[in-house]
């Protein structure tokens, strides 16, 4: 299963010291570089910046590649936005807005 995580869910899971839940559920998680960069911003909580600066080995940072939208596992969201669905993928996102 391919799991791609967004900033907000990671942020909250780090805050409550439960981010390892993602590893327990999925073994590995992809995050786009932009997500890692958002976790490292100066106004992010220190615990979040610390975690993002020393990522665990089960987190893989990848390029946010528009070609992913051509992946057959990519499904259109209700507002025309992409979201990983039932095709062997999951996404940790807080909203489609």
C-alpha cells in the first residue's frame, strides 16, 4: 500500500506523540518535500521541527510529481482534486480544501 502524508496530520500526530501509529499501520510513508519543508518552518512547534529535521527511516521524502496524477491509483476528489483511494493507496490528509 502506498501512503502519502500531508502536513496537518503529521503535525498533529507529532504533537500528541503518536506519529509512530503511521508506521504501525503502513510500515512506510511518503511525504513530499513541500510537506517536510512546512514541518521545518520557524513558527512550527519545536517538537515538530525536531522530528522533521531527523526523520525516521520509515519516512521517505519524495518530489511532488504532477505525473502521479496519471497513476491509475489516483482518483478524482469531489472538487476535482486528486486523492488516493481504494486502488491500494491511502492518504493521510485533513481535508480536500
